[in-house]
């Protein structure tokens, strides 16, 4: 059996496409279904992971404490939603209308003493709470998107794992294993799409280079030549046919138009684009929906909402690192790039549009949506002016929807000040396990790239989250 198996690198070489793709992250292929006419059918589940880099304040967004002292509760009041007992920030006017489509988790927690972005991001994305990012050297645990790409790769698209806008601004927000795929290797790392200077809200947004096919006529001639060689040598050989079939899949994935067309956002009606919001987060979530439709398995979206129009100091590192005056970020409750008055309405608009769009298109059953930051914020407002909040890993909030997750549910609780979890804690391990379960991926990996047997995470899925 060994001599008829072929890895993806060999498949690309055999198809004559190796020079375009060898060593390219995210180029992994699997076996999707096709209909009677040979057209691809989206049957497998995918995930859109919205990463609110910097750590939004749970106390000011989804776990508000209106009865706490004003030094804790902040200036906002909660608004009623479609779900009894679920109240969220008053600026979430659109999200409050679709709370019946998702579960709100208010008991996320890092069990260790993590208080920096680097460690918290690594542990969240790896599904591993062990603090092992020491002197810039993390453990080799792959991130969730890489493991999804390994276990649920796509044949309909060149890309199985994508990241929309990598670490805008300072690299402190970049988790260390983002670009290397952990022990799986770079083939399973995400393909990065866009930047603060090239994002889909811009009129001149450029498609990632990986989708540039080069000289398609030359590729077709190489395919014909390889076909003639095979017909002379391999017609009666089952092993040769196996090789030929896999080569054909590689060629088909390279030349199929739908992957490139996902980036042509002008195909969307103007009202759809405007419903998401003509800003980086809104258009990236729309692009994520289109990429999932085109066969991408896992799309991470940076929660950067853009730059406040009156600020000229460049794009922020992350919209949600709202320290206030002690780090020169302005008022956390204001309308600047690091202000909830600017960021929350954009998040509200984009998330509500995504949930509505997925439902209207019949995609909720097969699309998991996860929205979270790497940690929360201190319940007590910092005393310096303008005000803000510091990092707080003990509790934070998350939203999950689709792929079997219950709608209209509130899960987990914190104390009266939002300082500590009091019911149903969920660590990164449980979050990762729940994602794998929702995507039909076994947690026990029978064999990884090194030939070892490893668990994808030591956590167990939170079955109470499923409807």
C-alpha cells in the first residue's frame, strides 16, 4: 500500500504545478463530494473564527454588571434582547435582534497566571492552557485552524486554512505559531489575506498571490502532455490510476475559478455589502462567508474594525486593547480607534449581518461561528485619564453559533463584579474540543505528521452548548 500513496507535494509535482505551490502554507487537499454532474458540493462543515485581538472588556460588552459601583460598571447600560435574561451593551442594537441564533458564554477563563497577549493568544488558539511560551519559544501545538486543515482539508479550494489580516500593527498580538503550523509544519499554517493597507473595504483590494494561476494555457498543455505519458505507461496499472486521479484533483483545485471569485466582492449586491458595513471587519466577515462557500474550511478574521476617521496616527495594533491613557490609546469609552463608542457599533453591525446572512442562505447547519478575544479586562476601571481597563485572564466572554450549537442560550456566570467565574468555566481546552466536536473531528489524532499519536486537545467538548 505504501508505494501507491502520494503526498500533496508529489501530487502538485505530478500535475506540473509544483513551482506555483511548493512550500506554500495552507495548500492542503482532501475529498469533498461532487454531484451527478461532477460539480463540487459543500457537504463538510467549516468555521469562521472572529478573533477580537487585544481582549475586549466583557464587563462593557456581553457580561455587564449594571448594579455594580460606577468604578466597575462603566458608562453603558444593558439592552434587552430576544432571549429572556440575556442583556448586552446598549450599542448592540442589531445583535440584540439575533441573539436567538447563538449561545453567549460568559465563563471563558485562563486557569494560569497569563496576563500578556503573546501567551494568552497562543494558549487560546492552541487549545492548551499550559503556559509554555518562554523566551519566545512556544510549545509546538498547532493552532485549531491548522488541525482542521489536516483533518478536513478542501479539494474545492487551494486553501483550507486562511487568516484575514495578520496582526495589524505591533507584532505583540501575533500568536507565535501562527505562521508555522506547529508540529504539522508550514503546509498547514494559514494563508494570510490582506493587511491594513490592502483589505476588502478598499476599492483596490488585491487578491492573494496564491490564487494567481500564471499562464493557464501553458498549464493546460502540461496537463495534456502528462496525460499522454500516463496513457502509454499506466493504463492497466491500478497504482498509476491512483496517482493520476490525485494529480487530476491537484490540477482541478488550482484552476477552479470559485476560489478566486470569492474575492470579487462586487459580485455581492450593494445592500448586502452595506449591511455588513463598509469597514475592515464588516467586509472581512463578508469575505469569510464567501470563502467558506468556496470551500475554505477554517477562516480566522482579525477583529480590527479600522481607524477612526479623525485620527491620523496610523491604524491601531488591535481595536480591543483598550488601556486608555496609560498607554496613549485615548478614552476606552470614547470614539477613537481604541474607543468602544467607535468599535462596538461596527462589531454590532458586522456580526448581526453575518448571522442573518448565514441563516438566510441556509448555511448555519454547516458553518460554525466563534467570536472571542484572548482574555477580558479588569472589572475595575483604571484611575488614570482618559480611562481604560487592564488585561484580565480570569474571565471573558465568547459567542458560538451554527454547526449544532444551540441558539438563544446563556452559558456560564461570573461574580457580581465580573472578576471570577462562578459557574461552568470553559478553558481554551474545552473551547477547542467543542470546536472539533462541532466540525466532526475526533479529538484523538490517530497519527500526526511525525508518526506519533497525539490528542488534539486534553479538553472535552461542552455538550451543553449543543441544541
